[in-house]
C-alpha cells in the first residue's frame, strides 16, 4: 500500500455508529450556534451591513481556508482537522453569550468559521474514503439525515427551554450556546474513537492543479455554482431580519422553524441519496436549485402579511431543496475528485461558494441600508426579497450545463448455455 493511498480496508470497516454519532453531535452543536446568531445580532441592534457580516462571516470563514485545510487533511489525515474544527466551534459557542455588541459577536464568529472550517473538508474526505461510488449517495444521505433530524429535535427542546425559563434579552441565548458547546465536545470525543482513513504522506500539500487534474468538468460546475450561490447569499441576511426584526418571532418558534427546515432536509437527504444513485447527480442538483426560490418567496409573503406561519413553507422549501442539493452535490464532487485529492477539491468548491455568497451578502446589506433611507424598512426588505426570487430562477438554469458523473454499472449478462435445438 502506498503512502498516498487511503487505508481502504480499515476505512471501509469504520463503525457506522461512530460516524453517525460524530455527525449527530456535530450537527446539534452547529445548528444551535447558527440558528440563533442571526436573531442575536438583531437583538444587539445590528444594522443591515452588520447583519450581513454576521451571515457572511459564517460563509466566508467556513470556506476561505478550506482549500488549505482540505489539502492538509489529504496529506496528514482526517482526524486531526476534525478535532481542531470541532473544538474551535465548541469553545466559541461557550463565549457567544458574553457578546454585548454586534461587532463583538462578529469577531467571536471569526473563530469557528476560520479555524472551525478545518473540519468540513476532512469530513467530506472521510465520507469519500469509506464509501464506493454506487452506494455513496444513499450512505451520505442516511448519515447526514441522522444528524439533521437529531439537530431538529434538539432545536425544539432547547428552544422551548430557553423561552420557558424566564430569561430575557441576551441571557435568553445562554442555554442554546452552552448545550452547543457540550455536544461539540462530545463530537470531538467521537473523533478520538475513530480509525484514521488516510496514511500520512510526503507529497506536496497545496497542489491545486494536480488536485483537479483528471476532472475536466469540475471547473464548469464550480463556475455555475459560484454564480448561483451569490443569489443564495443575497437573501441570507434578510431571513433573520424578517423573522426577528419584522415578525418578532421568539426563540421557541425560531427553534421550531429551524427544526422544520432540518427535518425536511433530513427527509430529502434520505430519499435524495437513493434518487441520486438511481437517476443521477445532475437531475437532482438541478431540481434542488431551480425550486429553491420558493424559500425567499414565502418569507417575502410573511413579511408582507405579518403572518409568522408563512415561515413554515419557507423552511419546508428551504429544507427539502437544501437537503437534496447537499447529498447530490457531495456525491457529484466525490465522484469527480481523484481519491487522494478529495479534501482539496471539496475545499476549492466550498471556497468559491463561500466567497461569492459572502460578497453577495455584503452587497445585500449595503443595498438594504441605502434603500431603507428612501423607503419604509419592511418595504425595502420585501422589494429585495422579490428581486432575489427572480434572480434565483434565472441563474439556476446554469445547472443544465453541468455533466453527469454517475457511471452506472451494467447488469451482468447471463451466457446462453448450449443445448439441443428445439425441433421446428
């Protein structure tokens, strides 16, 4: 076995319970952090641009160093970078309740998004190491769905507890953040119990050209996805403004709505994995992106009517189509990437996704602050949401140009056994 070759025999025998436990604990903690930081920023009096920074710093930080983290995990192994990322997010979760201003919150979020991003390409590389092409979509779908549904249950329970114990203001966010710190610590313990899937090697760490060599269709997918995620990122700072700033939804219902998102995402990942393996990666990717406009459309209607229950279809649509995209795009990338460069290729993909969505989120914040000087604040938000709906529909057509990566194995033919010919 060469130094560059993943430890295939050991990795294929990774205990499913350990992998599922790691992902579940990770997703509970991460979802508790990210579900409430947008609302916390609103309560801290964030402006439009600050709200965009709270949202944008998550996407930019999570992706800006992923090409480096991915290359390092390809060379030195998955476990060290999973451990580093999980502990960074966990420690920050415990510190978030100490934030007193929006700027303090933004600075705190830099830690889990920059250092915490080490875990993401390592995790994706791990999934590629322990699966084969034919069953990859289904396996990825089941594992990610377990974590997503676990996070949904935790969001409802913790959201109810945070609202019912009688705390108000910033103190209301203590319970979610402390539970997040605990579960992320448990995830780090799961990493210590896992088997490493990559043998350390001495090859060059940051060899981007070599990493994408042999994947001629990757660049096209990268460009299409980068453009589309600009349309996605433009709406992200507006969602918490609608939820907490316009509709004044409490933490319990924020937890419920986020849980609905996660449950729908989990369902889509379970069924989407099977559909992705059966019908191909490209059709599922296109469906997930071409219909995601329903999420900002429903949120727009909620802001327009003042009806918080319209946030339910927002999260149903967002969850279903996000879950389908996660499993189908992950399978597409793992199919395309050379085995020893999976972490790097996934990291490059996430890097450009994060940069484009961050830039769009920042522009969105500037535009909102400007338009709100000319129009009522709610009207400005609704106008921007409507524009984003049309942009998402248009740019999603780019996914029709990507290539299919699933190579279906033909059914074996049964040889004809010679025998006596039937009489005419």
